[in-house]
């Protein structure tokens, strides 16, 4: 089945509709956030995709030519995108990073995200992002949504889909129907997908204001009848008149191995900034498409399914190419592959509903300093810190190029080849 048919319930729209949809593998997972905390290690952990020029800070006049590869399907996309990382909180109080898995109909990327650039359904002119453009969607400190007006774009911009087995319960366009604004409160036996829409209206002037979001806005007015931004043809507000491609991102969290729910029934997942509600999920974008490639793609790639091969304006990379573009972790700390006594950066779990506060006393690596020069190049990826004698758990990684963790699985599971970069205990 083609992914697009999953949206069939909303395909009664009379509009032509065009988009590109593609996977980007994981580049690195570490406490970097060059938008919010340039030059210093971030308070919380992010998963990062895109070009390998990513760093603790990215020059405001970032030149895509400084990247030698990208984890994205289109070679021209030298942008970076990142989101917070989901952890499982064990009933004994320790935290394990939730692995990610490939989305449906994207090939075999190593984790990462699925990225969409969506044009308005009414065929209106779309203007590519200018060089130097950056933005943020969401706010890591938010812990409730009662202040957001219902039936507006912003009220459904950040949501979750609760999959039953094998991507079941995949109904309606993202953010519609049973998708929730909070982390699902029930067990999702097939995993949880984050749905993040960025604002698609720009003031036409500002590349990156100090708050990283006031230069952009969501389209005005009530949502279409299906309740999702996906087919939103509403106009941009007069304050932000320039229509940008609408960036939408999906992350599939492989929660299948975490069946140890607290006896009180509360959901056990928590975002890396200490958010157990999900209201604080957020994403960052640094535009970095080469030349006018994104504008050309928006002008000429009008396939309604957004399949990469149908976009002749761009260069498609193989799974092997996107999975081999990687960065070494530069913060000397373990963030995944084992149960951790606390979240990286010492973030306490803050359920709200009040706005979360920064935790000021933390002895984690370089929370307010730079990357220590002694560890900047020497730190191994976290997975390498696992003792080689350990056995990988059910669903954990057990092989793949550049992987140095355990290669045998806890009984009764066996290590199964998934692609050259990822084998899994199944
Ligand atoms: C990141 O920045 C550091 C410090 O300026 C530099 O040594 C390193 O080469 C940079 N890495 C990349 C991938 O640009
Ligand atoms: C918590 O449980 C996990 C999974 O069983 C175990 O690996 C870890 O050692 C436990 N930690 C503590 C502090 O009890
Ligand atoms: C809900 O969140 C908003 C935004 O962070 C905050 O201003 C408000 O105080 C919160 N409500 C409660 C009851 O804490």
C-alpha cells in the first residue's frame, strides 16, 4: 500500500496538492543546539539530521558547500533539523533512550525523521527560504495547552500518533482525528510518531530573530474540516505575508520494547528536557539547500505523493549514502544504550502544568561551558561505551557499519540484519 492512501479519507479535496516527502537518517545525537545555545553544550539532548557541517554553532551565513554530505535523501538538502529525544522512565527511576525506527514507505534510513515540504493546496506561489533562514517550532518549557485557542493551526501543530502493531491505527492526515497534543496516555504497541508542523508564513525580512520564531506564523483562521494542517489553504496573516513551503516532520519512536508500565497506569515516556506531557515537544530548522534547488523543486515537483524519484529537479541518494553520513559525538557522556540514573544535562522531570524552569545546579559535562578540548575529538559515540561482553536487549541494535556495541542478543532473541548500517535483536 502506498503511504498516500493512508490519507485517503481526506482526499476529497478539490485542490491539486504537491509536496516532497523524504527520509533523513540520524547524523548524531548529542546535547547541541546551535540556534538556542550557540557555542555551549545544550541543557538537553537532541537527535540531529541533515548536513555534516552541523556544529556547536553554525555561522549565520552558513554556506552549504562547507558540508561534504547530508543524511537526507536529496543530495541538495544541506539543511539541519533537530528535535528533543524521547526516554523511557523505568519504574526504578532510571532512564533509557527510546530508539527510533524507519517510517513507512521511506526505504531503510537509520532512525532519523521523515521530512515533508508541502505546497499550499490551492496552488498558490511558494517562496523558498532565503539563505541564513532559521526557525523553531514549539517551546521546550510548555507543559499545558489550555492557553492555545482551539481549532487554530497552532493548536494542532505538534501532535502524536499512537500506533497499534505494524503501523496500525494510521488514520487521517497528521494531527487530525485521534492524534493527541499530549504524549499518548495508553500503550502504543506499534510505537509513537511525533508530528511537527513548522509555521509557513514569513515576514519577508527577518532571517532569524533572537526568539527564533516571531518572523514566522501559521496560516490564519480555523482548520479545515479534517482538523489537520496538512491541507490547510488558509491565507497568511498580513503581518507575515510570504508563503513558505510548509515543513512537516515525523519521528517514529520505537517504544515496542518498553512494556513495563507503572502500576498506576501513568505513561512512562519523558522528553529529554524533562517533559512527561509532550506539550513541550519542539523542533529546530537551519535552512541549507544548495543554490535555488528548493525553489526549483517547489516549482516543478508537483507529484501529489511526493515520492523522491518523481522529483527530477533534485538528486536522489541511496540508503547506503544517507546512512554513511555521520558525525562523531563531541560531548563526553553516555546518553543511550543503557539505563541512566538521570537525564543527560540533569533535567528533572517537570510535569507542569506550570511552565518548566531551568535547573541551575548541574555537574553534567560542559552544561554552561564549551566542549572541553580534551574530549572534543576523543569522545566515542555512546554505543561504544557499552561493554563488549554485554548482550543487546530485545529490539536493540546489534550490528551495522561503525557500530561497536554488543553483537549478540539476550535470549531468546537473535541478531537480524536490517540494512548495512543496522541489525536488530528480534
Ligand atoms: C566544529 O567546530 C570545531 C571548533 O570550531 C571544529 O574544530 C570542528 O572541525 C567543527 N566540526 C565540523 C564538522 O565542522
Ligand atoms: C533499573 O532497571 C533496569 C532494567 O531492569 C536495570 O538494568 C537497572 O540496573 C535498574 N537500575 C536500578 C538503579 O535499579
Ligand atoms: C499553562 O502554560 C502557560 C504557558 O507556559 C503558562 O503561562 C500557564 O501558567 C500554565 N498554566 C498553569 C495552570 O500553570
